């Protein structure tokens, strides 16, 4: 098994600094966040430009080129509801360090993002949901199969569909947590890759609690076979947990300095 | 259904490290397939063989070795002869006489010997120390300075002395070093991490992950080699992607099979044949495990292993 893949989530237009930088095409704040995340151990960087209905095409091209030129063709996860913007981003994307990831498809309105990924030899994050939160794992698995069939029929390799179980907030949906973990196990047993927005679990909890809940969740999810997460790599506790879990799973060979790698 | 062969090549590859200069320089590593799996993807840099001599010359008690070097008197002449051994790619000078518990030759004398060797040959040079930590650390830095520009390989840096050797030999004088660990995969990785954290570039060091003569705990060596190459290729572990250089001769010629006389063990046959067999079987096993170069002594071993390599790549 390969090492766990962290998709750094911090280039996100919900952040006022990043939103402003994207509006003004100001490279500095974006490059700063990218560097922080890569130094902290991110493999992929998520680039969330929001809905960006009018400016998306141009903005995504600009962001992809900016990040790849400055960080040795860092692999990117293109995150927007604007499909044309994702296509535009892929058109200027250099794949020498990894395929682009389309973030994201689901079994509902966004299923065509699987077509987009298939047409562009990209990876698709495939959210196992249709409208709202699935009621149980049978429903999640049904959506998973729908997306799998669609991808395969379009010539995708199963390994390029990274299924997202949809991490749920603990504060409010505490009783669903074990279901999500069990679903990750099911995905893993079938040999599928998986990912998801990890920090959902700790939403609305006190700031000092979040790293603890995120780390514990990722350790339990990795035990069940989670292969990737969209997460904050600048959270030291989280990264230590992921690196340790990679050692225990044998994904990475132990050396005394493993936390520094 | 017809068998469909899927080449097992990896996106990760072993680092390339160049030893020597000019036309005769050699490149170790570079492959992105399992050891000798040239059917999965081309292996650009075939495995190399180092021919070992020592500061006192060669082993005159082994007839085949003595015959090969016959007439060569000075260390320079011996080195020149070694550089011409059919199948060999580089010369390895082992400064065993530097050992404080042995001949304890002064460092200046060892440096003079190394210079004479380097001047006599046009193939790349690797130098093995005497295994005494203090002496080697000081001697390697003097050797690195005296042979600046020759791009030599110094064997080896260990956890106890890697700092001095990496800072001096590599960073000050631009030579290459080998990171040595004793059949301990975690330590092998850790030593590579520590050397890399000093700022030594990935193309400036190789590793010796330990060895043993076949039959003398070699199964531990085999599993270490397997795991090192597995992690380097399938897990893309950058801290285990250094080429592996394995000194084989030292172990192979020191075990009972290669040492006891025919008079004492008549049923075992001539000592020389046994030594060559130990050297050949150990070297072949190392190559199968992923060594990018082996160090040998006997012309018959060098010939056999070079033919094996040629046939398999």
C-alpha cells in the first residue's frame, strides 16, 4: 500500500485572504498558503475557487499555472461547481507529479463530473450521496455502484474514483460516526480508494478540540482503509497521527526521524 | 484466455550516482524495475563490479590472484592491472593497513598510496577504510582533499562518523560516500535521512545496507535488500532510493570455506575454488536482491559475475 495522501484544504475562497487574492489575482497570499501546506506534508493541494460562475475559467487557469510553476508541478485538486473552470484548469495542468483531481462528483446533479474526469484522464472524488445525507450504508453503497458503473463504462480505472463516504459533524450527528467508518471499511474491502473532507467531523467544536477529533477520526478511518483525506496539513497533531498510522500500517518504513519526513 | 503480461515498472526509481570522471565514469542506479528485471523496462545502467586491491597489494596466497598480478610490483602497477581485469568497472583500494590495531600506517602514507593508485588508473576509484571510526573519519577527509576532482567513492560513513565525513568529503571536496548500516533496515533509512538533512544531495551518496557471505546469515541480508528496494520502488520512499554498493570479497574470503587448507580438509578440494564459489554465490545473491555494484577480488569471480550481468541485462 502507498502512503496516505493528504489533500491540503487551505486554498479556499471561504478564507477572506484567499478570496481577496483570487479577486485581485494577487499571487503572494496563495503562494504563501501553498508553501505552508507543502512544507507541512501535503501531497495534493485543493484549489477551491467557489462557484465562480463568471470568472471561473480564467481564474482556475491562473491558479493552476501559478501553483505548478512555483512548486515543481505540484498535483492539484480542482474544486469548483463550475465545470468549465475545471476543464480549463486541466487544459493547462502538468501531470508529471500526478493526475488532476476533479472535486467533486456525486450520484445526483454532479454525476457529469465523472464524465468530465473520464474525458480528461483525471481522478474524480465521488461523493456517495445524491441529495442530502444518505440515510444508511446501503444507500451509500448504491450511489457508490452507480458512480463506479458510470466511470467504468466511460473507460475509467476504478482506482481513479476516490469514493467519499461523507464525513459528518460529530456535534449533531454523533450517532452516524460508526456508520461512516464502517462504510470506509466496505470501500477498502472492495479495493477502492477513498477520501473525504475530514474536518467536517469537528465543525462547530471549540478550536482546541478540533485537532483532537480530526486526528482520532483519521486514525480510526485509516485503520478501516481510508487512503486519503482533504484536510489541514498545518495541523501538527493531525500530521503526526497520519504519519504514525502510515508506519503502523506498513505504508512507510520506520526510521527514528519519520515525523520529519 | 491468453496470458497478458503486465510489465511491473514503477513511477519511482533508484537515484543515479556517478563515480569517476570522463569517458570511464560509471553511473550506479537509475532503474525503475525490480533487480535485473530488464524485461519489465530497460535498465540503462547495468550493475557494476569493483575490483579490490589493498594497500599492501593483493592476496599472494591465492594462485589465480597471484598469477593475474604477476610482475606488478608497485601499488601503481598493481592498481593498473586491477583496472584492466576483464569484467571489472572500477578499482577499490582497501586501506586495511591504516588500522591502529594492525599495521597502523600513518594517514600521510595512506594518502600517498591512494594518490599513486589514482594516478595509475583511468577507471573510477573507490576507497574502503580500515573500519576504525576515528582513523577513517580523519583519513577520508584527507583522501577527499588529496583526490579532489577525481570524484571518488569513500566506503563508508556510519552513524558514528557520518557528520565529519559528509561535511568534509562530500560538501567540502565534492566526493561521493557510502552510508553503511549493518543489516538493519530502519537504521539504513535513518542514516540516509540524517545525511540528507545535512544538505547532502541525493546524487552524492550510495548505501551499503550490510552483507554476509552466503550461508552466514545471508537470509537477513536478502530480506533487508528486498525490503529496501520494495520501499524505494513501490512506496516511493526517497530515503531508500540510493544505489546499493555491496563489498562482497571481504566476507567471502574470510569464512571457513575460503580459509582452511586442502591439507586439513582434503575432501573439500582446492581452497581457491571454494573461495571463488563463495564470492560468486554471494555476489549473485546480492545482485538478485538489488545491489547496484559488488566488490570482488578474484579474476574468475569477476569474469563469472560480469557474464551473469551481461546475460541478464
